[in-house]
C-alpha cells in the first residue's frame, strides 16, 4: 500500500464520476493537441514547399489563389499567361532563375504538372526508380502517386482534362512513366511531373508526330514559333533589390500578377488564426470546466469521506499525508485526462487523414509527437493541483475527535 | 506501566467542568468504563487516544507524555501504539479487507507480519479480498478489530464495540478483544453503556453516576 495506490483506489471506487471528469478534460486537451499538430505540420510543410521560391507570377486574380495553386497545388489556377510575356520576364536582370508551370490535367485526382528539370532541382528531388522525362509524354510520378495508383516505370496511363474532378480523357496521348521519385515529404509526393510540351501537345487538336519525338526543353522555356501559354512562373531573385522592384514592375503590367509565397502564407495564417484562436478559446473553456468538475467532485466526496480521513488519522496518517492523498487524486485524474486527450487527438487526426486521401489534409501525419505535447501534460498536472488544493486543505484540517464522535 | 492518565480535567463549556478519575493500566490489564450516553465516556476515550487535548492533566503511554508530541509525531505514535475500535466498524470502503490492514501498516511504515495470523484467528481470512459492502455486521466488526491490532499496539481502546450487535455477537466480540489483548500483552479499555459487557471485566469505573 502507498499513497498513490490509496488515491487510485478511491478514484476507481467512483468509476462514473472519475470517468466523466477524465473524459471532459481529455476532450479539451484533445482539441489543443489536434490544433498543435495541425498548425505545426502545416507551417512546416508550407515553409518547406515554398523554400527557394521568391515570387510566383501568373494571371491576374487572387494572389493567395495563385500561390495555393502554383506552389502547394491545392487551389485552382487563376488562368494562363502568354508565353511571350513569360519569356520577356525571364530576360529581366533581377531574375536569377525562372521555372514555368503548365497545369490543367490530372490522373485519378493527382495533378499533372508540366515544367522543366529546374523544378526537380528546386526540391533536390531524388529518384527511387528510372529518370527524368526526355521526350513529350514522358512523366515522373511522385512517390505517393506511384504508391496509390500502383504503376511503375514503363507503364502507360491516360490523363484527364481538368484539375481534381475530370471532364474528359485525353485518350489520344497516353503518358509513359520514365521514373518514380523517392519519398520527399513535400508537395512533389502528390504530383505527376512532365514537360511543358506534354501539356501543350495533349490539348492540341492536330498531331505532329515529328515534334512529339523531339527532345523537350530541360531548362528555361521550350522553343516554339506557335502562340503558346503557360500557367504560372516560379521566380528566384538575383538580389535583394529584386524583392522591392520586381513585384511592383510585374503588377503594373496589365496581363501579369506577382505574388510572394511568404507574404501570402502569413496572410493566410492570419486569416486562419482567428478560427484557431476561437477553437483554442473553446478548448480552454472546456479545460476550465473540467478543472471545476474535478474540484466539485473532490469537494463533494470529501463530505462523505471526512470519516474515512479521521479513521486514517487514527491509523497513524499525518495531516500532510491526508493533504497529499487528495492532491494525488486530482493529479492522477488530470494525468490520465492528458494521456487520454493526447491519444484522442492523434486518433482524430488519423481518422481525418484516412477520410481525406488527397488534398491538403492528406499530407498530415498523426504519428508525430511534439514536445509541446509534454507541455499539455504539464498544464494538466497544474489543473489537477489547482482543483484539489482547497479540498486537500480541508482534509488537512480534519478534526478527528469531532468527526469520530459525530456519528 | 502502559497507561497513566493523571488529573485529567476537561470541559466543552467552562460551567460544566468535569474531572476524570486517574487511570493506571499495566501490560495485559483490562478495564471497563461504564456510563450513560452523554456522560462523557467517549470524551475520555478521545483524550486517552490522543485525539482530544485535555484542559488539564497529562496522559502517558509507555512513559511518553503524548500531548507533548507535535503534529505528525503524535499521529505516528498513535498509529503505532494505540489501536482504536469504534462503535461502527468504519472500514474504508474503497479498499478490501486486506488492504485496510495494509494501510494501517503503511501509515506507521512497518510491516508487522500480523495480517495473515490476525485474519485467520478472527475467521475472516477467506474474506480478505472481499469488499466491505459484502461483509456482515459481525464480520465487519472483526475486521475493525484486526485493523486495530495489526500494528501491535500497547493499548487497545474500544468505543461501544457491542452496541449494534446481538447478545451472541456482543459476547463473542468482548471475548475476542480480551483474548487478543492478552495475546499481544496489550492493555485494553472498553468504553460502553452496554450492561451485557459488565460481567466480563471486573475492573470498572463508572462515569456520570450509576447507570
């Protein structure tokens, strides 16, 4: 027998009240856990995916939409821009590197992105099998895409028009898989990469077989005499002055829009922040109510237990041991609540990810444990101590003789 | 001498002071304190048990003046040297029979190895894992006796131990207390208004007039 076991015995003697208090506290802490996990992973991922991209240029529209569609591949593109405008921009002295993107098709919901080899270098992509595209209609699969659709190097598939939900199939031009990327832990995992030319030729009405066999552009823009379009451009600045001058220069030109990923993302987090704060507030209210619940449960049980406490004193327990006995009850309760809460939080995320196998949520992982979660445990213990302090003080002051003669 | 209670005076209301006769008991001695309800019997017991400080006089147990002990020292001393049996068993309900006895051992930080022999002697060894709510009145009272004895006390105090028992059980409980007190060479004081107990112990003091 020891103090912890003694407190535990008293807790399980009232399973319903104990269970309810644990559950209430766990609920509050589970919400906090989910928020911490999602926020941390989103911020991490968002920063990682945007690394190396100073500016995104695309058609006029919402700058946030441009960033979401071109950097994170979650929203729809704002439209296309003229290849000539894009090429003109690449000659600007403030631009160090420019990566064109051509969007518009998908395969089973995974986006087909037309680009050049610089895009692979931007994320220092590594191949688990095969190599990068050389000819039109060669494609490279992101790791997760390959896992989910179960295709490998050498296999063919037919892309569909549209992003996400497809309208019609481009059955004239099957894609050939030339490589599969290693798991990257970033946006590439969910993409199908190919050349800009592939995207163009897929949408052409007539077929010129000579150009379909010619090698594609691996750097810069494809050379063509036709009127062609791209969806957006990822730009790296040559020097810090570019950050000031380039966006203003581009935005003043009528057809194009420039947006900075870091600026738009911090704006997005600011918008989301209101919602997050609201949920956080709700969680804190629940935790406070749980703390009150524990306080009331201990306080009420004390009335019935005054006699037990007096008997313990006659058996040799000191006042401090009775104090400890009650505080331990509160702390055991809240530690259990914290453990259950963290578990529920992770479980909730597992379910959330399971139900969304594509899109932004699917990139989250529930198997991540942060040191902030230890703080949750710490906060829970503080709640337990606070809630049990007054009942414990009452226990400390038990007047044995009066209690024992009262019956 | 196990117990020396000298010149004990006490009052709740200064107008109603009362003096308690000196009590001296040696190892193995037994004494009955008789008195009507409200005569202050339980107050005497509380004073001897170190639960209620008297207004005057002192209580010595095995040569220690218990009211000179401070705070938890007194609690430990009481746990170790005084076994108290109440009118109602007052066994801690969340614990099993055995755990109630283990708790008594734990609070004085001693393992007296008496749990098994005591429970066997009192015929409740089979009930050691039982919850208190499943015990009969008589069994519960025996558990409380076992708990009072498990720390090998020098002094056993019983407050109306037979009040809620029938004749047969009452006699059995008193006999049990006497036998166990003898066995562990402890002094025994039974406080009661129960006339059935009178014949068992000849050493008696009467409080608050003839009952």
